[in-house]
């Protein structure tokens, strides 16, 4: 009998992964699981977004713990050998490895066979119980290896207990895509209830659980906490995108790992700064910057950075979450695209993606954190768009939706900022004129406040990179607008001076005469942009002018 769940080949898949050119060693996770086996709770559920290496981690753990295979060569040069020279627990357990996508596929295949058999006999086909089918398949594989005498036909849990008593060897339970039944509709209407009942029978009873399992490791997108209607599964420790704990380094690539990949692939021509702008942003207290691993590898392989998060599945899911929501969420999305952070309550989420369009703003934002569309800060309890890749995904997926006004502002503001950084004075002045005509409040009249409003709209999305300050004291005057680079953003500091019915040279002269650059001593040696904007209200066309000068801040 071919095995699909019990002690299946652990070598082929992990060997292919570990020998890949851009492999990143995450075997430190094994050391964590080994220590977890000695702790009070041996049950872990690790949730993270798609494309963040969930399956790779599960395959690695299967390769390490499965009995009956010599995998020493696969781990002899890995980090786990440095952390644990004796490779504790390697090849010591019966491993039940379940990929819920495979369970669905097998169940659908069996249902088709049953339908064909019924049609041949001209009988009505029975509906397959997916979880019963899974339990019987695992039990049959156990009987195939260890004899029929261990089988308890009424209980997989009792069958596992009998097997442990016979062999004096525990199991390791590894389940990938554990939450698939809660994210996708199934052909079996009872699959959810029966699946949770199975997990309860295995892990709820502490005596059975401690007897049978050395460890259980389940991974998916959704956490276990507050699973609507299924709160009895609280025995698992959750490691989520809100609170990854000690498993944070295994969510994505660290700065050291990305720099190492770039050093191994100098031919790709991508700088670390480019990688950080595109794919970093999932920082946690114990890790520092974390990167989307799949996107980093794809960028290195293809020699350029772009948005690689654009599958049809992501597109449909994202639109279901965001496009169908109310005006409150639309305002949040608009703020997020400008670079703002929004408050999120991580406890107010019931884990059911199907109900989210009606669940309200906070549940939707919490889901977006779990799905990787936002990064959550535990210090501020606020979330933001993590990087350029995800921001571009927002724009790509919403541009044909109910957010048209936002995208006009975003597209133009992004272009104005880029033109300013390139010193394209006429383009910037022309953009100010268009914005003033389309957006500025006509009741304000030809006042300097109107000009300030115009400039604010022009740099609508600058909050992604800058902290915006008004009337900042400089020692000998007040700078009208200062765009101060956020921590970690390699952007020039910008000082913007506004003038009504005066030339732009007047604005630049004022910046220099009042020695505004001296105010920013901590930025000594870095580039600063002096931007003078003037507005001739007396002309019929309401002419706008712009002058941009790059200076090097003095070193004190």
C-alpha cells in the first residue's frame, strides 16, 4: 500500500529545497520544536501569509523527525547542527504529515469514483464524509506498518494510543494549510464540524495528547484563537502576524539573510536598499526588518524588483475584503495609501473570511494583517502598508473598483514627488496649477492658505517616506513646510517655502538668508532639497512657479 500520510518520503522534497541556489537556512526552527517537546505545551499553530514559506517549514520538519530514513547529510551543514551538534530527535518519531489541499483532492477523487460506481449500478450516490475518509486512510496506513491489532475502528485517537503502546514511540503531527476548510468552500457541508471534532479528539484530552504526541505543528494563514464556534481548540499556542513571539525570525527573511543572498548573486544588480523598499516592512521586536521571502527570491532570479504578489486568488480575495466595504474602510484605505497608520484591534476577529464583507471595519483590517496586506505594530496597535510591493498591489487591484477619486490623487502625487526629487521644476509647477484648479477650495480666494492646501495635495502620498511639519522654527524664521524623512527612509530632507505674488528666487533667498539648513544639524553631510513655490494670483491663468535646488547639509 502506498502511504500518503504516515512516514512518507521525507528526503526528496527537502533535498530539492535545501540544494536550491537561493536556499535560506531556517533549521533553527527545529531547535525551537525540540525545546517545545520538553515544555509544558507541545502544540504550536503558526499562521502567516501566503508566499511566506509555510510549506517549506513543514517539509523541513518532516524531513528531520521521520523515522526510517537517513537524513544526516541533509542537516550536517545546517544551523541546527551548530545549535544542536547531536541532532537531538532526528529520525525518532512516526510522523503524520497532512496537507489539507491533498486531503481535498483525494476526497474529491474518491467522491467521483463513488458517483461513477453508483451511476453504473443506477443507484443514488452517497456523499463522502471527508474527515472520516481521512481518518480511515491514516488508520489503514498504520495497520499496514504495525498490524491490524492496533486499530480501533471507532477512534483514530485510540488507534494512535494503541500504536504508541505497542511501539513505545510517539508521533509528530504536522499539518499544512490547517485552515483550508475555513477559507474555502467545500463539497462536504460537514467538513468543518467533523474536522474540528477530529482535532478535539486528538488534542483536547491532555492524557491522550501527552501519550500520543511528542509535538504537533500546524501551519496556515488563520490563527486558532477565536475560531467562531470552535473555541475548545485553545490548547494550541498561537504564533501569528500580530504576535509571532520566538518564531518571528522564521516568518520571513531577515536583513542578514537578504544581504547574504545578494552577496551570493551579485549578477542580479539589485541593491539592498531596493530590496528593502520593495519587500521589507514586516518588522517585529525580536527580528528587526523582515522581507517577503518568495518575492526576494523571485527578484533575484529575474534580476529586477516588481510586484510579484498578483495571483488571481489574491486579486479576488483582496477585492472581496476591501472593495465591498463601507465608506469608513474606504477612508482607511485612502489613508493607508498616503502612508498613514490605522488602528486595529487584534482581538476582534472571528477567523471566518467568508463573513468579512459584513463583519465591519476592524475585522477586515485584522484579516488584512493575517493575510500580509498590512503590518501591525504591537507598540502602537496600528497597522500600515508594509512596502512598495504591497502598495502597488493595492493600486493595481483597486484602480478599477469604487475608489476612482483616490487613484487620481495617488497617481498624480506619486508623480509629483518623483519629479521633485529629480529636480523637474516645470513639471512640478504644472502639477500645482492642475491641482489648484481641480481641488483647491474656491471660497478660500487667492490666499496663501490656498497655496498651502495645493502643496499638501501635491505631496498627498509623501507620508510614505516623510513626516510633514508646518511652520517649523529654524532659529531665524519659520519654514512653511518641512518633509522630514522617516527613520530608515533614504530620502533627502525637503524644505518648502511658499510665496504669493513673488518670485521663486525670493523664496530660495529667504531659505538661505535665514539659514534654514543649520536647523538640521543631525542630517549633516546628507542631501537637502530647497523647494520654492510661488503663485501669481494677479494673472488670469493663476500662474504657478517652482524652483528646486539641491544642497549638501553642512557637517558641524
